[in-house]
């Protein structure tokens, strides 16, 4: 078993940010990542998601990006390239691919991280752990009656790889977030028809969504995790702003929202009022859930279903910091969460403040 001060699980934005500050604080830090190369979940995005369709890449701490990325570049290439350059620039030696199976309490006031590296079981005993495993590996696919009888194609947004395979089809897109907007705007160019359904009426923002508004939105999500409730997405409280993707979808006339259907039939969808629509495919843009199964041995879940978190600190296990969870699941909060997690660990381990960045 290897001994270290801190283990960071996950090398996406939140994990890299945490590792940067922990390193600056002089802590012996091991960074584990399940991917074979840098880039985190961005490596698995659709090739059609280009840089001009995403909000932006927020600078990771300590390294400023020079110039703007090519708007036509696929995000699945541009973002991983930036992460890889960042790891080199700040001297982070990320161990890949490493799949963590469990985090449990061990001897000598340490947490034990059990994992597999190149098919070899490995363990680390750490004084603290930063969990930054994100959500991409846990797509949320809600149940609706009749789903198993549908004769068409069903995919989750996590498996969406562009509009071409839907050419000439009638497609329903389920979900009210940025992912649904991305799919709708692209399908409009090739599909025979699209339907857009959501559980709730979407909230549109026409005002400038500045720094203050973003921080207020993060605070609302943060309140839920402090109470031990499952986190909401940030967009669920911010609403949908006027992004290039949304403007494109609106101009193409595909933002005609319908309420949620009640049943899936072999050839389409049925609503409670008797309406029926024939469709060839369903795209579930219904979001993701936090990938936290490996934390089950710590027994952190509250009756409400979530993990109670104060800032980034797990209330039931102060040696564990959760980043990329709740408010820090967005690019808005990930960098700040990384610094907060590192500061919490610095205080927990009583590292002299003179070592801080």
C-alpha cells in the first residue's frame, strides 16, 4: 500500500484545480484518472460540439490561455489539448488509467483508496481525499411506461455523436438544458421533424448573465447540498440564456416545447390528453448524476438522498472533499472549489500557512 498526503480522484477541471493548489501547499499529492489521456469527460463529447457552441474554457489556476480557441474546433479535441498542456505546465503527474473501486476508512486516521491500475489492484492510504469524479459516467435515463416496447432508436445525450444518423427521421428530444438545445439546433438541419418535450416549462433569460448572477445561481445549488439533498444542475436555477446555440435553434423554429408525454408506444409517444405522435427516435437529454458509488463504504448518504456538504467538505467525513459535486459541477464553480478543497485540507492537516499560494 502506498502512503501519501492526499489522493485526488479525477483529472477534469475540478480535479486539476484541486491538485494545483495542493501542490502549491507542499502536500504530497497523487492524482488518479480513469481516462487513458487528459481531457476528462470532454474526450467523449460529440464531434459536432464545437468551441463556438460552448460557454468557454475557464482558465485553470496558474496558467492563462493565450488567445481564443478556434471556434470551429471540436471541443473534444480543444479542451483535452488545453488540459494536457496545463498538466505539463504546472508539473502534474497524473496516473492513468486508474479506476477507483472504493474509498474506505483505514488505520492511522487515513482513508484507503482501492483501485485498479493496468489490471493490477493498487491501494493508497491518504490523510485526505479529493473526489472529483464528475457526472459523465452516470447518465440519467428516466423511466416511462412502454419504453421497452419502442421499435425505434433511443439514446442518451452521452452517446450522441452528431445529427447525421438521424437524417430523414422524426426525432423527439427530451430535456430542458443546454444539451437539449445542442441536439435540437443540429437536428433541425437534417431530421424530417423534431419534437421537444420537458417536464417543466423552460425559463428563458434575456438579461446579461454576469458574474454576480452566476454566483447567486451557484449559491442556490449550494444550499441543497448543505441540507443533504441531491444537487440540482446550475442551469435548473439559472434558466436558459441567449447563447449562440439557443439563438440558432430559435431561428430554425425548433423551440416549440410540449409537456411531457405519459407513455411510449411501439411507434411513438402518447400524452395524457390522448395526443399521439409517431417518432423514429428519442434522444434523452436528461442530464447526469454524480458518480459516487465508490464512496459507498463511507456511508455518507442522508435520508434526502444526497451527501451533506459544507463548501466542499463532506460533513460526515471531514477528510473527504467533494469537488465537481453540486455547485462546483459547472465550470463556474470548479476552480473556486479546487482552491476551497485544498485550503480545507491544509487546515485539517495543519500545514503552515507560509506554504500557501
